[in-house]
C-alpha cells in the first residue's frame, strides 16, 4: 500500500482550534462499517445508537503537563516535551532546538526547581533526559509544566481540564486520547442506565501520536512503542460482553491498539502494533474516534476497520458538511 492512498484535501479552516462549549454537543457521524451508510447526529445521541450489552472501552490515561520551557545551564532557551518514562528518572523527550542539545548538556527549569541532563540522542532526533529526584520532579512538573498541545492548535488553552477526559485518572500521556473528550459524567451515566457496559484500559499516548509516516510504502513504517495496562477486571468485562453478543467498541484508536495487542487478556507492557487495511480484528467490533490527519497511522487504522473507500467517502462528507477536525473536533461512531 502507498501512503498516498490515504490522502484527502482538508481546508485549514476546519481544523478546530478550541474545544466546543459543551463536550457532548459535538457532531457525530455514524458510519456503518459494513454498508458504508452514514447518519449525521450529535454526540449526546450516543445512547440511542448503542444497545444493551454493548461494551465501551475507555482510555483512562491522563495528560501530563509535559511541556517545559527552560534554558541550558550555559544560556539559551530550550523546550522539552516529555514523551515516555523509561525508568530511573530517565525520559524520552522531544526537544528544541534539537541540534544544540548535545549529550551532556545540563538544563534548568523554573529557577532551578527542575534540573536535568541530556544523556543520549535517539532515533528520530529525540533525546533521553535524566531529571532530578523523581518525587520532587513530578511535584515541580505539575507546577511548571504546560499542556503539550498538538502543533496544529495555535490558540492558548484557557481551561487545561478541557484537554482531559472526565474519566482520566492515570497520569502519563503526552497528548489527550481525544475521542473521549466528548463524554460527560451525565452521558456516561445514561449509557450505564440502558445497559451499556463501561470499562477502562490505560494506554499512555506518546510519540506515536506525533510521528508522521515518512515511508512511501505503508508497511515499512515503524510505530513507536507506548505503555498500556489491561486489568483483570477490564479483560473480564470485555470477554463477558463478547460472549453474550455485545459489540466491543473502543473509544479512541489508542484503546483499539491496546485491546488488539493483548486480545482482551490481562497484561501490561509496551505495544508498537501498527493496524492498517488487511489487519483482521480479534476483539474490536466498533470505534468512537475523531477525524484524523491525511496519511496518518490513525486514519489507516480507521480504514482497516471500516474499509478505505467507506472512510474516505465519510471524510469527504464530513468536509462538505463542515465538521470540525482533529483533537478538539467532532467525532465518528463506526459500528
């Protein structure tokens, strides 16, 4: 497959710069993965589109204030975005300016509240950076760090909680699992009251979200590994729902990747699974997701589930109807 097979033209004005006032009022494009039929709804219509026994799998990862602005000890502004905790106070980071942050460079943030040292240059231009004492560092990060919004969002975020899902609880992501931003506690309660099962998986969104496909041939692209946790309770809920004939609906492409990695068996670890057309889904029947970048691994996953022609036709429909795209944009229900 060629990367260009997943291209579409998107007007820049459709890239949402701010979140909608009420989460559940986002538009929702319902796509039938078998027939390609579409319906235009609102996200608060979701209870009427699901049935008793269906199971929603939510990603409860919480976005860290992972963006730090500081300086080199010798002078000069630096920006660091924490992507992945590799243990022992060592983090893989995106850095700016990359070429000037050589191994051994010492960094200072917030008048010395956080200090760090660049220890290694890694694939893709990132750095391994060792921070000070872990407990002290994490407390200071909460005070000094900023939300690492995607580069296509140019507006400042007034309320940081709008870049968190209402059910987030496990800190560790460098970006929000945005499909879940449309849910409210009230909507989750309505879904539970009609018999839709709700459970959580954890996948800390990291570098894979930011990395474009640079190879012309899709199959040659290498995904970055991201950490996930599938608990015994979540695995039991998914397997029981599946056995009873309910649909397993991943809320977000990250949840989908984690579920498919462990085939709904309890485990934790890193996943670099790359899902693109031709992949045979083991567990997931449906997906709630936002609208993604052209030629991204995310739209490739969506095409694997619903068919490339169906998805691109749905995207063209969304563009013609002026849906909002990307992190703060509208949603799709694929089932």
